[in-house]
């Protein structure tokens, strides 16, 4: 079982914590024999939408830290449902142009087999680390079955500052396509 070590843990759906709007590192970790894919979908303050997903998906892009949306993904781990110390990393170098960022994972293993499983059985979670090294953990602990987990949302629409919100919302690919800005990147 992966232990999420962080300064703050948002255990319950709806819990939130303010985060700095400079650089962020988001790590999805798990040990179970499943292929989870970390993804980020955004809506910019000017209305643009998009996503940063594994380049193993048609139209997928690992992104760039040097150009909009200033988000980059490390690559794909756990391919072939390999267990062990799996970790996918997402870096965000700037949040100032982004209004909302959804941190999601797709259970590729179950999506391919058209099977809905509970993400809580896969011992995963994300840790968000800011440029000072402070961290916030969001365990992937929902018992609701499904193939897509909206783990957390970064809401950067308040003048007070950006906040990280525990979503732990499990949805179907159809609901994902209908409700998450930028999801057209993988759903079509």
C-alpha cells in the first residue's frame, strides 16, 4: 500500500487548501497491478481548454513547461498493469493564465476491458508539492466504481489565491467527456 506523506492531507471529498500559484509538482503513486494514467485538463482564463495526457493516446501530448499551458507530464508507468512502485509526475510551471485545472486518472486496464472497478482497491493517490517543498496529499479512496477519477481540482479563479480541492469523483468516459473542459483531447 502506498503511503502518502504530506504536510496536509485532504481526506474527505470537498476538503480544500490554498496553494501557491507558481510551480507545482503533482505525483500519482500506486503499487497495485493496474495501469493508471495521470492527466491534467484545463480551462484558461481566456476560455481556451485542453489537456496534457500520455502521448500513447491518439492526439496526446506530454506538454511543455516553456509554453502554454505550462504543464508537462513525465510519461506512462504501470503499462501492462505492472505492479510495484509506480509513479507518474505532472509539473506545472505557471498557473496565472489558468482558471481551472482538473487532475484526473484513467484506469486504462479496466477501461480497455470495459469493467468498472473501485479506485480505492488500487492504493493510489496524488501528492501536490509547491516550490517551497510543502505538500498536500489527496488519497484516491472513492468506493464508487468507474473508469475515470477526477482526483482533485485546482481552482485559480479567486483573487485570494488558488486552492486545491479534493474531488474524488468517479465518472464514466461519457460523463467525463461531457463535464471536464479539455477532455476532447482523449475522448474525441
